[in-house]
C-alpha cells in the first residue's frame, strides 16, 4: 500500500567509550559515530548522555570552562558536513540564565534546532547529578511539558551558523513525515516519564541518551522499561549509552537498543569487544506504529484529549528515499549475559580502560591467598584474554587502537602479544603477602 511503502526510516544509536574531560577524543568518537550512521544511510542519530564532556566530570561541571569547551566541540561538528542530511541528537551541558542544565542539543544541516534540558535528575546510589545540574522546571499548573524559552547561542556557534538564539525547553521535532521526541536516562525510570505525554501527542520516535552504569542485572530493568513503554504506548524507542570506564569508579555497560511496539529490532553489546565506537542501526516502520496506536481504542481516547507538546518544525524527511529497496529490521529476543559473565566482563573492562588511560605500566597485586585477591588476579587474566582476542577478532579500527594501547602501556613500540599469558607477564606483577592466618596451603 502507498502509505506503508513511505514509512520506513533508518535510525542509528550508539555505544561510545568516552572519557571525562577528553574533549578531543570524545569529539572524534562522536564524529565517527555520525559518519558511520550517514554511511548506513540513516536520517537520525542519537548518542549517550553528556557525550561531549563525558559523564563523570564531577566538579568540573561547576567550572564555566567546561561549558565553553563543550560548545567549541559542538562548533567543530557544525563547521563540518557531518550534519548534512542527518538529524543529530548530541548530549552536553548547557548554561542558561546562569543555571546549569544537562541537555540534548539537536542539530541538522549545520544548524542548531533547539536545546532540550533534562527534567528528572539521577541523585541516588552512585549518582549526584543535582550537585552539578538543575532540573528543568515545568509549571504543574500548565498542561503539557511546559513553555519554551529562548537560548542565546555563544559567539563560537553564532559565527559558524549565523544563528543568534534557539528554543530551549521540552519539545518535539516536527519533520515533514513524522515527529521525534527526547528523554534522558533517569526520565525513563520515573513513574510519569516524558515518553507518555510525547507518545499521546503523536510523537512516533523517541530517543534516550543515557549514562547508565553497570550494576548486576540492571540491564534487565532497562529492557523491561523500554519494552513496556513501547508495548503500551506504541512507537519507536532508541536507547544510547556510554560503554566503559570514563575515569571514575563506574563502568558504563552500553547495550544501545532500538525497540518498535514492544519488540527489540537492534541491540549493541553490553561488554563484548573493546571498540570505542559501536553504532547500532535499524530500519523501522512508522506505519506499524500508526496501526498499533490507531487500533488501540483506549489509547486513542486518551490521545484525543492529550495536551500538545511544543513543536519545532523542519523541512526534512526522515523516511528513506528508496522505500522499495529496504525492509524493516526483524524483531528478536534480547541478549542477556549470565550473572557470572557480568561479574567477569564488567570489572575486567573497567580494568582495561583505567589502565590504558591512566598512563601506568600495569597492575601490582599483593596476594594473600584469599578470595578477594585471587578474584582480582583472575579479573586481570580475563582482561588480558579480552585484549588478545580483540587484536585478532576486533574491527580494524579497534585492533589498531588496542595494539597502540598495549605498546604504550608496556613501553615496547614493536611489541605484539602472542597470547594472553604473554601479555599478562608484561603488565601484571604479584607478591605473596601472608597474614598470621595464612598456612602452607595458602602459600
């Protein structure tokens, strides 16, 4: 049918291995992800939370220079042709009227379309976002998700785009053939998540840029939330995340995903591989979304009286130009690691990232013979196995990066490990440190 053949959209989300305050490296990884999305003929790309600065900048978010350098990085993206023909959703901090916000900045064709601040901040467990940022205020007396304000762009952006100001607030992008909206990490976990109001107001694609760290079995919770959101309300949902250690105690466990109407159609890795950029692409059918929603009478009744969300209109089509040349991605069951695999892969990935970016020569471990030190030694061995496996099985970009990291760590410019044992002997040193409770078996 004509309606169906004009409903396919190619979208991209990603896992990025960012590093706190590494503006140059973070920018290169963002650029690579956009370039890969364009090469796959996608018309929309989303990325992790605070991807320009890295999530774990901590008190550096209290410094004005952090915001200035973030805009400089964004300016380099805008000054290139990367955003030509692709809508891009970038995560970065923004200072508006002397208030710091955790934001999504939306780009298209070398222009800034708008700034979307985070409504609900994570402030429990390992998260302290309210130390650095302020939640975007929405007047509960008004319907919808609040009024828009004007954000005056910094000079570095004005000189590139010729723009002076753009909208800031909670909005949807109204393209010529669909509407897109945005959530940010913690908002998905809240009882009154923004995707509810967005979907009732006809937004068909929702992107979530996250900075979600690894916690045993936490991925199952994220999957359940996205599945429930898209199964109940219908729609396309893109989830992006950081992957790796970005300089602190946390390990971000990736697993970028694309869901349609409660079904998973694309999934990135949670731990597998050591590539710093992993782009996840899917072809989604908007007609499937429209059919599901239109045939759910109770949902339609609520949507008919739903308050309107502010729109930013663009003269741009997200649907693929050659509808007959592509087909929607098929659904499949999510891949979940066992608890033991999570325990092995999460900490070993953290150890590798911390080692290669700290400038140290390796790890030194005093062995007592107990479970703690023995488990730590095992995790280092797992790390070495993963590094050697990446050198032979990873994508070319990752093989080159990992080999250079190995040579930098070992201070051997021509060194290539023959196996995991060989690598481990170059960067892992132990000693036996007995206690009064240690016996011959421990030694």
